């Protein structure tokens, strides 16, 4: 009996979700070790999804997280370490255009611009109503729990 030729079986590469994390998700992740936001933050770098960042979003993260009323236990140096980790893990994007205003709150347009420029499927946010209109650009605004479900992390 002879064995047939070896056949290489290719494992299908699963899709890597491109996402933008709204600032409120990062704040929630640092306020509590429980909950979907913190779990998502611990999954940054996972091969199933890629966070995308721009300079304006990073500056907003820094501004909000370093406010005394941010409600998390981190020192400014620890906030810097989190931001450095996100920068090292993220796909860093430059935005060369402005569409303002498109969303109900014009202050959220730069998040949508980043999502569109980076080909994101999702903006992960607790304020999904703030991103009504994003679907016209092929972007869905979903809550952290919904994205964890999409990844298969929770039932």
C-alpha cells in the first residue's frame, strides 16, 4: 500500500475587523476591571481585530483621561503608558479631509472620518445614537458587548 501525495490544507484566514474605539469606551475600560470595555482593552493586539488611531483621537483620549474628573485610578504617567501601548498596537492613520458636519454632534465627525479612512466596519461606543448616519459610509456603531459577541468572546 502506498500513500498518496501530501496535500497542503490551507486554513482559511478569518477576517480582521477594523475598528475605532470611541473615547467613552476607553474611559469605561480604565474605570473598572469588570465589564466589556475592560475586556476589550485587554484584547488589544488580538489578531481578530485591529484598532485604528489618528492624532486627533489620540489627543482626545489624552485630554479626557488626564482630567481630574475622569474617574479612573491611573496617574498621568500610567495614562501615558496606556496611550503608548495603544499607539504601538494600532494602525496609525492620517486624515487629509474634513466632511463636517455629518453626524448629529459635529464633535464626533473626526471619529467617523477615521473609521471611513481606515476601512472600519465598526465604531465601538456607548453612544450609538451619536453616530446615526455612519451607516451611509458602511460603518456601524456598536456597543463593546456587541463587538465581544462578534468576536465570539461572549455568547
